[in-house]
């Protein structure tokens, strides 16, 4: 089976940097995804890591360490619109191509 | 603008009634996933298909839930009979084969009273 842990809630202020951590346990790791979900909306894809290291995409970056079962999502120059839930998901070979999600981290950005 | 389309967007029904949720995946995508989201459990995988064949439905209560893909443009999730504990947002997502992201529909918000 799979186990994915991430903090339930985080708060930050506009312009700041925030790091959302995710730890996972899976027997057949085959990729890690981050999704953003605004309240009442569908999850939308942010990033994908399958090899160790940092992937940068604009204000967002995602890091992966497979040996530690650890990833983080880094959000820079926070804006109010970044207030959302951030979902960590892993792909496990035992589950085929389906993504298994953590319960998400609700980020609140204040001015 | 390719997107996953789900209908209905909202459904309120009485306990014991049948509920059918529909999903039109993005044209060309060959994998389809059904997820259920609640505050307590987050996003749970219910079932998924590849090339219209069911690959995994172990997350689905078999006695009342069923998922099918009658053709490549339609996936359905049925609950019969529905129960109040089924109240949740049901998301459909589609994607291509390996190592690509899944694209989510807007969800069906189901309330069973």
C-alpha cells in the first residue's frame, strides 16, 4: 500500500516564500506529482518529479529525494491567489498509472 | 480548449435512489480515473480504466458502486442504492499512458439525504 503525509494547514504572508513538505511510503515508486486545488474547484497539475532533484517552473519549484521518500513544493513571491489546497500524489507501479493522493495542505496567504 | 466534462455538476437525491454520474474524457486520452473527495478522507481513488478496460476498482464499494466505459468518450459511475455516507464530490480525470499528469473534471457534488 501507500502512505502519504503532508501538513494539514500552513499560513504565510504575501511576498514570502513557503515550503510544503510531503513524505511518502510506497513499494513501487514511479513518480510524484503536486496539484493545486482552489476551494470548490478541480485539482490542477503543478509539477512532476520522477528523478531526484529540483524542478523549477516560474514561482513554483518541486524537489524530490527518492531515498528519503521526501518531496517539497516551494512557492516564492506568494500572492493572495496562491491560497489553496496543495495535494501531493504518488504513482505506484502496483497501482498502475493511477495517482494516490495525500490529504492536502491548505495554504492561507494573508496581506 | 480540451477539458474533462462531468455531468451533473450537482445532484441531491434521497437515500435509496440510483445515482449516475457521467464523464467525457479529453479526446485521445486512454486512461480514466474516478475519485471521491471528502473533508475527512481527501481524494480517494475509486476506479480506473485504460483503453476502456477496468484495471482497478478495489477502492470502490462493490455492493453499490459500479463503473463502466461504454465507449471511449463516456465513463459512468453509478451508485445503487445511494446512502448519506456517499455524499461527496466525485471527480473524473483522464490522461495518457505512463508518466503524464491526470486532468480533472469540475466534479459532481453529490448530496444524499
